[in-house]
């Protein structure tokens, strides 16, 4: 038929190895690409939001790539509720087929159902797996149940995966067609947003993401296992925002890691990609993790509340807790929209196990600030830190922020970068300035130039053990 197929792009902002686009291009009909800015998602965001900036960059890159293929090609972009915009576009384009990739975020599932309900009956709607290697009921236990512990899941993943799972979904892009509906991209201002300081390494959409991935796979993947835990080093890939918005294909990344899995760097990195699949399937099977703990008995915990708790939370957010590694990490998040994985674990543990605050407050703060914010991984990571989620982490394991600092930022290079007021302290003192000798502090006055610790860690630890004691009684 000559009726066009509409591909609705959502979190797959690239043209290569693209499951929805590949499916759309199979039958030879002309293919149009649409993206919708959803007011329901944009409205609650602060007017400066790096993610909106990031998405717009990614769309600009897509538009550039399309124009390079043919000057008449372009993206169709709308700023309206999808349940109105998509049916309108289908009508205006005369499309008979709508194709998009699965998105198992509960909001997205509801949105997609609402869109389908508004479409004329004779429109063929097809959705396809793209975001993860395995999803939904793709990997189940011998009893047909979803996995809730990572290691057995990972073992099953490694047994089940084949070259076919990881093969590129290469679209026949010659079927992309021009459309009068493609009238150019909105600006940030059109969307009601202001420019941000989006960190330089995250600019440039899929083209830039591909260059970043090339650099990581050639230069750094081999050393990943040794380097990844030290926030001052360029150890991890920094590809999480690219994965969040599908600037890269997970298949491409996993294919390379899997091919090199006999080497320690690639094997450890592949494990991280499997964590990503794991948390996505947890969210699919247990959408309640968005609202509360996976293990219901943990809902009985009483978290600190009131004015002092609020002050502690504000200090945590601002990177003013008096614990240098925690503060450096929170300032990295605030300044760049990224936080190193080791530090996500340290700051999350600090919030719920040192400050005794409800982990959901921290989860919400990360959700607001992270450029790579991913509902499945953020909820999984926070519940891991609070010991109320999937994994076998016992609740009495409490990170000591000073020990973590000595171990993972031994010479204080990371702390000095983000907490400049401490930059001249010698290394051992830097990790716990309150126990430094006056000569080590130089002119620094605690409580004036840098906060005293907001809590005493040993006391906090004892309070946490008591707090979590209710879990034992309920369970
Ligand atoms: P790399 O170390 O290079 O890892 C490669 C990729 O593997 C990452 O890009 C990511 O997609 C995936 N990955 C790595 N670790 C994990 C993990 N533990 N769980 C799931 N996927 C993982 N990751 C997010 O993408 N979005 C989040 O909102 C998020 N919130 C988190 C909150 C907490 C409290 C914790 C402890 C972890 C969170 N993570 C989250 C997981 C992890 O910290 C980040 O994926 C990682 O730091 C991203 O940096 P990178 O791309 O350089 O990672």
C-alpha cells in the first residue's frame, strides 16, 4: 500500500539498530517519524531542566541525520497530549499503521493504552521490544516465575542469550519519506524552558553518543573492572543518559561486551547491563515499587520526620552534611546531572541509614536531578540501598561514609574537585575533617567554612539498627 506508516519515537532517539523503525520499514510503505513532547511530563519540571535540553539536542541530531540522507526528510514534532497528538497525526498523514517500542514505565503503559483508545479501529498498531535485551516474561525461573534476586537472573540471562538476541535491527531507511507535517523542531523557549549548563560531555545526540561509545569500547572497557569504583578516575562509560533516551542501542553495547566476556573488564560491564535488564523486569512484574517497598514488611519502618529531619534532608540535597565524600557526590549531581555509581550507593545509604530519612525522599530528589533518571533503575537502586527491594543485601549492612571515602577516593582527588573549601587539607584529614588536628585544618573553621557533621555516624548506626528492628518483628 502507499499509505504511510507512522513511527512514534519515544526513548529510541536514533536511526540505526532500531526495532520499531526496522519493523516499520519491512513492508515497503513510506515511513514517517514523529516525536511528541508530553505536557503532562514537562509541566512539573523546573524551567531549567537538563533532560529537556538533552532530548532537544537528540532530536536536532536526528533531524540533521535525516537531512543528510535527503534534504526533504524531517521529524514531525508536536507539543500536545499524546492521546490527542498521535491520533491527529495518523489522520493528517493518512497513515494506516502505527509502530512504537515498548516502554514499561507505568505512566507510559497507561499513556499508550489511552492513545490506542483514540485511534480509528482500522489502524494497525504494533509495538516491539527495544529498550532491553530481555523484557517482560522473556526470562522466567523454572517455575515460570519472575526473578527477584540478581545473581540467578544474571546466570539465566547468560545461559539464554544468543547472537540473535543481540543482532542489530537494521532498518531499510530508504523507505523514510518526506511529509508536509514535518515543519521543524521547537526551540527550548517554544516548550517553555530556559537553556541549561548541560555538561559538555553529554551534548550532541546519537552522533556524539556513538563517538563516546567508540572511545569507551576501544580505550576503557578492558580496564573497567579495575577503574570503575574510583569516582576521581574516568572509569565508567558515562553512557547512561544515552541509554535512557535510546541514543544507542542496548543490543550494540551488550553484543560487544558479550563477545569479550572472557576478559574481566567486559564481563563486569556486561553484568551492569544485565542489572539494567533486571530492574526493568522487576518494574514490569512489580509496578508497585514505584509507590513503596517491594518487601511490604519494610513499610512498617518509622523514618525521622519534623524540622530536624527536614534540615538534614536539605543539607543532604545541598552537599552540606559535613561528610566530605557525601557532599562531593551531591554537588557532582547538582552541578552535572550525573553521579558516579559508587557514590549513588554511598549517598543513598547515608540518607536512609545515617540520617534515618525515608529513602523515597532521596529517590524523588535523584529523579529530579539525574540526566539518566530511569524509573526502574532508580527505584531498584534506592530499594537496594534501603534493603527493602529485590536483592539479598541484609539491612544491617550500613556503609561507613569515612571508610568508603578512604577506600575509593584515597588521595581525595574527587573531594577536592567538588568541595573546594577542603582542597588544601592533607589526605587523611580530608576524609573526616572534624577529627583533624588544628595544623591540618590550616585556617579552616568547621561550622563556618564547612559544616560540622550533621549526625554522628556511630550514633546514627545504632539508631538505624533499632529502626530496622521492627522489620524483624513483622517478618
Ligand atoms: P557504567 O558503569 O558504564 O554502566 C553501563 C550501564 O549499565 C549504565 O549506563 C546503566 O545503563 C547500566 N547500569 C550500571 N549499573 C547499573 C545498576 N546498578 N542498575 C541498573 N543499571 C545499571 N541508573 C540509571 O540509569 N538511572 C537511574 O536513575 C539510576 N539511579 C540509581 C540510584 C541509586 C541509588 C543507585 C545505587 C544506582 C542508580 N543507577 C541508575 C545505576 C547506576 O548508578 C548508573 O546506571 C551508573 O552510575 C551510570 O553511569 P555509567 O553509564 O557511567 O555506568
